[in-house]
């Protein structure tokens, strides 16, 4: 049986990922374009949007900067 991550099913990570994806799409950006703008690996961005990784504050700040939103706005959209 595969090892299940401690983070698997963490609803708050999924909520942030969904909010990030919505903001990205509203800005008309692909994952690749946002990843380049925020200096984040595209595969990492995909994992963040799927709620698979515990994203750091610095990465959130870079992603939000590239989306021209405040991190507080992203967290509010995620209802956190």
C-alpha cells in the first residue's frame, strides 16, 4: 500500500490551491506563464493548485505579486 502523505486531504491546502487557480484564470494566465512570472517551477505550481504541497509564505508572496493581489486577498478567497 502506498504511503499516504500527512498533508493528503488537507482542506486548507486545497482551498488555497482552488483560490490560486481562480485568480490565475481570471488574469488569463497559464500555469507556465504564472510560474515564470513568480519564479516558481511549473510542476510546483500545479501541485500547489491541487493542494498537494504545503506552500511557503515566500512562494505565496511571489505568486500573489505576479497576480497583482495581496496574500490576504488570496487567503480570504480561500476562506482562511
